[in-house]
C-alpha cells in the first residue's frame, strides 16, 4: 500500500510540520521501508503552483491513499485536487486533516462525496490505527463513510503527551529543506484562551516535548546547516524556567542557526530579557502579539496582558538591537472603532519594532469569536480565510482604509525601505504615525498607486511626491533638504542601484561623478577605506551632515559587504568632504 501525505504550503520557502509529524508517528508505530507496511511518503507543494501540475505529480506516483493537510490558505485548492483525483482514479482514497476540516467534518463529508476520511484534531495516534486496519468505529477522532453516509465520533482528538512522539525531522528531510524555513514544536497547546484563536480552547493543555528530545532535534538541524527554525510553540515562555533553560542551550549549541520564537512579551523577566538582548545579533527573532491596546477589547477576547509591562519589555528588546522584534495588531476585534485602532497603532509603532503586522480578524473555525460574531456585529467573508468585512464599530469603508495602510506599512516600514525618511517626516510633519499612514493611503489610493506592485525606485518617487504635497510648512527649503538627505541614506542603505529619483540629483545634491570618485580615491589613499570598499561600495556626497545636521558637504559610503544582521541594511559610514 502506497500512502502519500501532501502539503500545499502558502509559499515555497515554508515547510509543513504536520505531515512530517504524522509520517514520524507511523514510523514509530512500526511502518518501515522494505516491510509490508511502508511509511507514508511526503509530497510538498505550494499554492502558487499550477493545480494541473500538482495533480499530475500526485497521480504519477500511483498511490492508494492521499492525505492532505488543510488550512485556510489551501483548502479551496485541496478540495479541487481531491475531487479531480477521485474522478480520474476512483480507487484512490482521500484523507483530509488539519484545522480547516476538524470542526465541520460531517458537513464536509456530506457536501463532498469524494472525501473518504477526515482526521479531527491531532492525528499522530489516529492515522497509524487507520492504516493498520483497526475497527474504524473504535478510532477516536476519525470520521469515515458507512456506505455513503459519514460516520464516527467527530471529536477533536489531542495527543496526551509528546514524549512518545518521534522527532519529525531526519537528516534526509533536512537536506531537502536546506533553503527553506524549518518548523518545529517544543510544546503543543496554549495556556491562554483568546477568543480569536483556537489554540487554547481545544483541550489537552500545554504539552511539552522532553528537553533531551528537543535538544537532539535542534542539534541535528544545526549540524545539517538549517538557516532558520521557526518554533511553532504558541507561547514559548509559557513555562518561564523551561524557556530560559532551552534558550541558554540554543544560544550555546546551535551555531549560526537562527531561531524564531513566539512569546508573551509581558511575561518576560529580567533574566529572559538579558538572554534575548545579549544573544548574537540576528540569532533570535521574536514575535509578540499585542492585538490591541484597548483594554475593553482585550477583556472581550479574553486576552490577558499587562500592557505597561509589555511596553517596557519590548522597548528593552528593540533598544538592545540584537533580536529582530515582530509585533502583531488585529483590526476588527470587538469594541474597536477606527479611532481606538489608531491609538493602538500609534502605541505599537512607538515601540519601534522591526516589523509591525497589521492583521485582520479571521473568524477561524473552532474559535470563540466565530461563535460570538453576531454579538459584536462582526461580518466576515463566508469563504477562507473568513476575514472581517465590518463590525458594529468599524465600517466596511474603514476596513478598506486599514487594508491600504497595511499595504503601505509593508512596503515602506516592514521592508526596512525608508526608516530614516519615515521617522523624519512623521516627527516633523504629522501629529501621529497613524495620521501619516492614513493621509499617505488617501494620496496613493487617489492616484492608483496601490493597484499593483511597484519597484524600489518607484516607491521612493511616490513617497517624495506625497511629501512635497503633504504640508507646505514641511516643504520649506531647509526641512525639505534634510528630509531628502535622510531618504537618500535609506536609498543607499537598502542597496537599490541604478537610476536615482530626480529629487536626489537636483541641487543642492551633487552628482558630479568625477568629484565623488576623487573623494573615494582620497579616502583610499588615507587608508580610511579598503581596496575592497573602494571597488564595491557606493559613495555619494550629501549637502548636510546626516548625523550632526550641519550644512556641509559630506561623503557617505554604503558598504554592501557589511550588512546589519537584524535590519539587513548596508552599513553607512560618514566622512567629511574636502
């Protein structure tokens, strides 16, 4: 019997942890190559691939069973593929699992006759029993067909403990994923019960994988040259002492491998803050969900957060500069109108994270808010990803405004495209960060600048065009030139080559290439730059010193071989010009 476990990831760079955990569980239950029970084979694709190509690849493997891992980003493609497979090869049994089918399994089976089985919840114990031919009626978490009708308990299954589960990654599988993000869980479940999420409401509590097992798995990943591991733990520091012990070990024994952690920032103590702050630069990536600074909103969604402590800890992390800090906000939560969200946005923005994600509420199956949406007047799309359209306090038009702001936030802030220019224009030309992004959105929307992707050069041109029109006071000569100086530094630090925006070559800027080259040769002769820098770095002359602000010609060098390991920007060095 040939069994395929298929993953359709959202992007090529991602890997699927679920199918690997299921395959490892089958191996732990006695499935082995060369035996009468060969282990499942993993087939990995992404949703941007052509469906007919995925279909052809699956069929040419001639399987007996195909299992699909189902999420909001792939369920529509999964159902199309499953239906096509059943029509072209009726003997192949279709098995679905994952969060997108675990809460409405009977409805799915009744609606889609091509589905043979659904695993509800965690499947590491359910799948081996099914494949070994156990009595289907006695397998918890399994929905199957009795004739044409769906049958089974449909209960959400959780694995009682992770200590019996084999590690999902092998040397062979890590070699195949060498240029992708590797996902791993040191624990499963969440101690919280936030209403917009399902992780804390599924039962089973927080279950921890034994530390020795975790260390062995992470050591293998490091030895195999894995560049980035994202820990899938819902709250890495739910058990503070265990988290600190594991973090100390990872900092000492995982080499250059980067680690991404999702944690509760308000629960960090001084020892944990010190470990994170003094880690090698770029080694640790931190993701912390704020969701909202509106305390009424947080109470409504059962999100327990010490906001003052959160601000204090995030500030300490961003000031240390060693870890990449990612913060999350969710638009569309109860009791949050556009004004309230603007205040949440400004407070999060003021913390200076490296990435600020403006996300939108999704009424996920199994979540508390999916059941209570009517109470708050929440209207969402009736299809994946079930994203909010409007609420009793946030109109559809305002949701679309926030969508545009999210796009600009990604283009200019999260990309690291223009940190200096943004800071300058917001501090001097606007009352708040949200006001800037809202007015920038209105400007871009009115001119059609958000209708498609734009180049790095064009992004700078659009920002300059907006800044020219945004405020007459801001456009006064001295402030205007200072803004352009900061923005030009961003341009070079971001590594953009080729044609410059016109504002960067018009007076008072100097684009006398012979003079710029002469200054570079002078710095080389004075041993202030190396031969490598002279040959590879970008040199320019600015009319204002970018650090002390004095009006004087200043040489700037952007070194492409010296990047900041957190922001990935080129290192900038400033020299006085002759």
